[in-house]
C-alpha cells in the first residue's frame, strides 16, 4: 500500500489538529485495534532532527486518528516548510510491520498577531 500524499497548513502560534481516516487499498477503514500510530516531521527527508506530533486514535474500529500540536509547539517552528509522515505499526503477533500510510508537506503560516 503506497502512502497517501496530503499536504497540511499550520498557523504558527495556534493550536493545530488534523483528523484522518486511515483506509486500505479498497477504501475500507483500517481497524487500528492493537496497532500503534506514530507521526513526525522534519526539515528534510534525510534529517535526523525530527519532531513528533501527538497522535490520538479517535475511533480504532473506523481507523480515525488525530494529529495535534499545541500553540507553544507551533510557535517554535522556524521554517516555512517541513515534511511529515504517519506510520502504522501492526502488533507483533501479526508481524509487527511498519507501513507509511500518509506523507506530505507541512506549510507554516507565520501570521501577524
């Protein structure tokens, strides 16, 4: 399954939240019971300096997740663009495979206030 490209926009200094429904290649929601979902962003794909989103599983049986950053976290963003991805990790008892399900560009809007 190839990662779905989705670009995001963050307002610097504001709380950020994005909700996604993770689906399989047939468009059916992925059941996230016993799965781990992680997400991070960086200034480039080869950078070792990564920052993590807070990932909440909103509804595990329907594959709904939320990525979050606080206003304090977004106020510390220095660059206008980052890259990010969302990784789904299966339970060890079914292989423990890691799959990148979403990837994209994270654009930071500096704002005035």
